């Protein structure tokens, strides 16, 4: 059975860019409050808040801003990264005040791609195979997920460099639970280009891991969201080499099955 029939039988797959989710959650959080007072409380300028709320600007809500607002509002860490205020399967119709919002549609393997969509390989059984002197993500059982081309462009992902894989374990709770699906840009693998705090897929001596990364003067830090059970891991450049740790790609999207 394919991933798509599983999705239809077992629940709906929320398929949205993480920045779209954060923007919708921000609008939900603001509600009828005055934007100026929210901006002051969240240590943002009113102009910055207006930019991230607007559908006409490419300004996104980054990890630092999302975590700061959660802290100041007393919300759980990761609140911004899961769609709030909507029931699974609910159609999100356009809001007259936010003309850029589109309804969420169900689809399966037989639904034709729209002109603005692209099919991205979903590697249900991931193999870390050695090639060209490094480990790469290769396919086991082949399936696919569909993405909006504009979302990939906005995240700097070349269409042929996008892959989707499954996250295992509890180290990234509450943002990513066991079985979450992440989109990985395999064209972004350089440690020098790591954005501190962003999620990356890592090959750790043949094991696929998804972690927040931070560059250190002496090497790299891997961080889990569930830091009570999974403390930070710091590696020197020599340790990265000795333990065969390499970056497989930047995580640009994640999604969950609604149960």
C-alpha cells in the first residue's frame, strides 16, 4: 500500500510550508488584539510584524522569533510549528483579509499534478549509501509527495534536490514526533553555510538523524528539541571526521499525519 492510500485511510496529511503554518498561527495568536501592542510585547518593530503578516512580502517568521514569542506568551516550545486552531480535515477557506490563503485539498497517487506543483521523492525506507566519497540519501521503496513550486523556490530548493524522509525516535518532540515526514534540501550540505538553529538531516556513521545545528569555532553542535532526554552534542572537526558525521541536507519542511 502506498503512502497516499495510507494517508487517506489513516488520516489527513497536513501539507504546508513551515513558514505558512507559522504565519497562520501568528494571525490566530493576534486575533483581535492591536498589532502595535503585540509587536511591543514580542520585542518586534511594528514594521517587522506587518511584514511577516503580509502575503505580499517574502518576510518569514524564523526560528529565533518563533521561540521568543512562544516564551513571552507562555506557550510550549514548538507551538508555532504545528497548525493551531483547526480540526484535522477542516477546509481552510480564504479569509477576505488574507487573500493569499488557499483551501487545503486531499489528494492521492492518482491525482494529476497541477502546473504549479512538483512531485518530490518520499523515501519510506531510507538507505544511506556511499557515493562519490560521501554518504547520500538513496531510495528504498519509492513514493512521492507533491509540493508547490513557489514554496520550494522561496526556500532556495532546486526541484531535483528535494527529498522527503521519515523521522524516528523522540529526540525532536514536541515539534517532530516519531513518524514525522521532513523535506530535505540535499543541495545544502556545507557546514560553513549552516544557519544556526535550523534543522538538518545528518549522517552519523550510517545513521540518519535530524537535529538543530549550530556552528562552533571548533566544530559543530547538534541539538534536540527534547533536551531533557537528549542533551546537546558538541563535536570538534576531528571528531566529525573520526565519527563520519556529515550533513545530508537542510530541512525546509515537515508534516504530520493527523490521527
